[in-house]
C-alpha cells in the first residue's frame, strides 16, 4: 500500500469516528428530559423581550423536586377537569339542599301570605248602611258584599271620578281661573269658598275638591278641563256637559256597567246613579293617582288667596280627625251625603302589617252611623 492510500484510509477513519461522536452527542441531547429552553424561562408575561439574565433564569429554573410537585399539581388540575361531573353532582346536591330550604321558606312565606290577608267580615255583622262592600287590596278581591249590585246614589264620592278625569288630561300645575261657573253650584252645597277671579293650579283645586268636598271646586275643575281640551270659547254649560261625557267614558273604561253620571259634584239629579260594585272600582282606581291619594289623606290645609286672605279646608272624613271616630288605620278616602244617597263613606285603611283594605258604605241612616259601621268593619278585618 503506497503512502497516498494510507493517508486516504486514515482520513476516512477519522471522519467515521467524528460522525459517531456527533451521533452520540445528538442522542444524549434528544433523550435528556431535564433540558429546557431558556427563552421560555426568561420571557416576560406580556410577550416582550426577555429582561432576566441567565442567572435569574437559573434561579427560576425548577429543581427536580419542584418539577415533580408542579407535575403533581398539573395532574390534580387535570383530575379536576376530568372529574367535572363529580363537581356537578356536588353542586346539584347543594342545589337540592338549597331547594329544600327554599321550599321550607316558601311554605313559611305561604303561611305569612295567608296572615297578610284580611279576615273575612262575618255575614251576620249588622250595618246601618243599606249597601256595602269590603275589598282586600293585598288579596285583590272583594271579601264582603251587601246588595253590591243594587242601584244607589254616589253623592260626593262622585268627586273621585271628577278628579281622575281632570288628571287624565290636565297637568297638575296648570292654572284655572275661578269664574262664573260658580253660579252652577246648587244650594246647600258643601263649599271650599273659592273666590271668583282667583287663578288656582289643578293641584290646589284637587285639595279644594276632596278635603272639604267643595262643590264649587268641582265646577271650576269641570269647566277648566273642558276649556283646556276644547278651547276657551265654550260657555259654562257646554263645558260642563263635555266634562260629564268624559266622566261617563272614564267610568266605562274602569268597568262600571251600571252607573251614569250627570254632574261633577254628585248632587242629586236624574240620571246620576251607581252601584256599590261600580263605585268600588272607581275608589280603587282613584288610589292609583298620587295627587288624589295625597289629598284624601290630609286632615286639613290652609290655602292663601293671591289677593290676600286665606281659607282653612278641614277634611270631612271624621276618621282622620281627633275625636270619637278617629282611627289610626284610616288613610283616606271620601265622604258624601244627599237626600237620595243618605250618608256615604269610602275608607282606605292599612294596618301595621301592611294589610290594606277599601271599605265602601252607601246610604247609612245618619252621619254617626256611617262611621260606626266603618269602625265595626275595621275591627273585624284587622284582627
């Protein structure tokens, strides 16, 4: 073998050895599980360039024991994820327990709800009023009736309808000027003593209508509302007639089927009648009008006229006044009396438990007997 051949074989042998060494190193790198990529350790959480040094990377690099514990934690997380059905079962068990508790609470609430209702009026309760009805506002139904569908006369309870109609069409702060419509007021009427030429807001007129039961306020409201809608050219009579049309439309809309109204104040007149059932609908509806609800609750109000002078309006409802008929349960509503109607009284009442009632007494024999009736009913239903 010549010299060149020896050199050639020597180089080939060296290359072969070198290849074997490279292969061995590569195998070690691939199979070593402890090797990680430092950039992953040094990368910031927001994806910016690594700011840590190699030393800090080593300090965060987990030891074998840390790797094992992290692996365990990872496996526990995995188990939690895979065992989500078990978690759901646990949640369902809790929900079931909560449902049982809720059911118990519901049962207790049901008992409380029963207690929240008014006690029924005994059928043998003796009342002076020829017509009567008691409505449980919380329960939403009538709990006592006495000739509720027979024709009777509403007297000044009519004024609740008058107030509602005006409030349906006229802003509370609108001003009406008291005028010649005062001449339409009938003799022996209850009055708010309004002065002709005085400008009054509807809010003031509602108080004048409902606190002292002013028939004069009823006509000012009727004429003012009609002219607000149809124009100032309407004369007094036409304005009142238009308002009466609106009153009957409102009553029909409230579900009154056996009533007709012929004036805004409730004075006895042909074609002016109602039933206790219909009047209960009107009374209930009136309580949804905040100005009415506020007005009928006032014991009194002093009104100062623009040109000087004042008038004191005292509530005609003796349940709200100091005296033998006073009741802390009473919160309003309206009185009325005429020759045909007798002595009428609607009463809104509420006790400390929040139970609410509306009592309607029509055609009692005397002023005192309507209040005696009301107190007797309240003693029964608010036991």
